[in-house]
């Protein structure tokens, strides 16, 4: 009797419905996942569930936790979760959803970005009980004949089916050959680790389904299925939360006060999707909260506050969440600078380049991002908005200054 013909026990149907909540399982939907779960139990072979993360920037954000939380759900059911740090694929950069070629990263940049990925992912999954691999382990040693064999599994016409490539081709925008390699390399990851299921955001449909095709091309009779999760919007409610838009990200490395302030700044339209995808609230509670918001029975600000505290409690503690709320109330309702802001000691007789200072003290990930923040009007010195993107200052005439970046980040500069 085939797997598909085997009657499915109710327990596996319930597990599949739980795992597929808010997501899309391909092919076959929850019923197909239930069959895989039952077969895994009968054969005592846990499913290999794959998630790849490219270290194109040093921080993971709440958008990543949507799939990480799903990975955790598989882990808690006893399946083997495989976290792939895409240090090789990051050298190309995922073209998914891009209207132009990504700027290339150096190997040194990728290594630096990847340094803290495991610790950040460990805020969601149990990394001690996960298989963690870097895809440079098998992609970097590939010889020319190996690459030719891989590229020979797919035609240019098949590649141009994907929407982002098709749009760029139609608009006469360049598509470089190395970009075609990205989805093939991600698919080859699935061949190497013999994945049963691959997780990804909804923007990964082409890449993850290609993994099925390439596995079959390499002889796997039962190729991987795919579980796609929604992409959440960033704090502006317009663009997706992405490392490409750091100003709209809520990073897992953000301190509690900053995380709280960012969550309080999201548009009301994002409240329910954030609750559904970023917390463990039951569907029944989500339905109740949605009804309260739509009827006006609840104040969106109050629900956002509870959402913020719930998320901060998960990645820090409830005490940190309450302290972040108190700091937010003090700063924004009373228009005060928070107590106990970080301090930096500088030499009073030297001149300082503002973007450099911002990078050196973790107020911006790069000088280009610092200049972008200044240009957007988000940087102040002693409450005065700075407009010069290469502003310089010194402490000759004063003992200290307060540098403010955005609405929530402060640094006291002490001159000696």
C-alpha cells in the first residue's frame, strides 16, 4: 500500500493543521503533510526540515522569526531541523523580489555578518538540538564539471518564469548570469542534506519549489515539500520587513526599549498580522482581538502595548518588557530624554565625523545607512536636527552632547 493510500490517523491531521496554520503547504496542503508525518512516525525516521538564512546583514529581525517559529514547531514534534547558514549563497544574494541586481558582498563581510546568527536564532529554536551547517561546506568545493551538471538541470526559459526575472527582462533591466546560480545553489542545498521539507517566506516560492525539481533530477523519488509563510511588513506598514530596509526592521538584537518603541510605531493595520505570526496567541484569541479592534471596543494603542510586551518577554523577560513600557511612557508622554542612556567618552580637542561615530557606537550598521538616517531627518545633536550627511563636530565648547537617532536611540557624548 502506498503512503498516499494509507488511512491517516487523526493525531497527524491535527499536527498538520497546527503546523500549516497561517502558511501554505505545497504540494497537497495539510493532508499531504499529515501523510508525511504519519509515515515518519511509522518508519521511525524523523522528517528533515530545512531552513536557509543568508548572512547579507549582521542582524536577524522579527520577520525571520515567522519561519524560525515554524521550525521550532517541527523541532518540538521530534523532527530533525536543519538550519543552513548561507555563507556561499550570500556572496550572490537572493534575487527574489528584486528589481535590480544586488550589490556583491565580500567573503569577509559575509563571515562577519554570520558570526552572531546562531546566537540570534537560538532565541527561537534550540540550537543545541538542531543541525547547523554552512553551505560553503559543499558549494565552495564544487568543480567546473559539478557546476555544469547542476546548471544543466534547468533552462533559461524556466528561469525567466520567475516574476522578478521576467519583469526585469521585460523592462530591459540587466540580469547577470550569476543571479541564475542563486536558486540552483539553494536547490542543491536540498540535494546535499536530503531535505523532506523546506521552510521559507512566500517570496521563496520559486526557489523552494525548484529544490523539488533539482532533487528529482538527482534521483530523489520523494522530493521535498514546501511550507511557505507570509512576509510581514516593516514598521512603516508599506515595505516588507527585510534586511534591505533596515530602517523598518525590528531586530532581535534591539534592546527592549527600542523594540518596544518600534512595535508601538507600527500602523494599526498590522496589529493582527503581528499577533498571528509573531506570538503564540491562539486563533480564538486572535479572532476575539480582531473583533474588538473592528468594533472599537479596544484601543489599538493598548493592544499594541500588550503585543510589544509579549514579544519582548519572549526574547528578554517580562521585567524588561515592563521597564521598556515605563521608559516609553516617560519619553513620549512627558517628552523627556530617558534615564541611564549609554555614554561614550571622546577627546574634546578633536573633530568627529558624525556618521563614523554612529557606526562605532552601533547607532547605524554602516556609514551609508548613517547618512541615510541623517538625510531623512532622524538624527539630532542636543535636540537640533542635523541636515549635513557628513556633519563634523567637536567638544571644545561643551562638556557633553546628547546624540539622538530616530525616536528611541540615545547616546551621551562626554568630552574630556
